[in-house]
């Protein structure tokens, strides 16, 4: 069982790296090139990463059938995760100046780490638990 969890975690993190680059790239494009506010840019970029993560994690990581029920669960999980991500990011924005690339990097990293922990646990034990090809947690 531990081997399956570690294997899923590695795949989840690989998918996550792609989702993070997508998230951050879209955030930076919206904020820098289009002048959209930081919190709105972050929310939109996170939502796009969420759609990518559902498909990639469901199929590649958890080898699950993508059903309407687990899509709904995924949306609930990611809504909660979006809230945590955005609140951590907003905390940094309201308490520090984003004039420093280091502060912006810490803000993005902190928000991402919080949502990563929430998302992996939620996907393993709630979203894809009941309809996975192999029930490693049952």
C-alpha cells in the first residue's frame, strides 16, 4: 500500500509541476502584460490549472474513470483549495510589497504548497477513492 501511495504522490507532483507552471505563467501574463489585479489574476490562473489537474490526475495518477460525481467532488475540493490558496496569497499581498521578486515568489510558493497538500489528500481519500481501477486505500 505504501508503494502505491508513493507512486501516486510522485505522479501527482509531476502533474502538479506542470499545473503550477501553467498557473504561474497565466498569473504573470495577466498581471504583468494585461494589468489585471493580483488576486483576480491568481484566481483565474488557479482555475485553469484546476481543469488541467482534474483530467491529468484522474487519468494518469489515480487511473480513475472521470465521472460527473468525481468531477463535482473535484470542483468542491478545488473550490476549498482555491480559497486557501487565494487567502494565503492575499495575506502576502496585503502585508508585503510585490516590488520584490523574492516576496512574490514566496507568496506564490506558499499558496501553492498549501493547496498541494489539500489537493493530494482530497483526491486520494475522497475524489477518486470509490471509482479507481485499484482500491489501494480500501
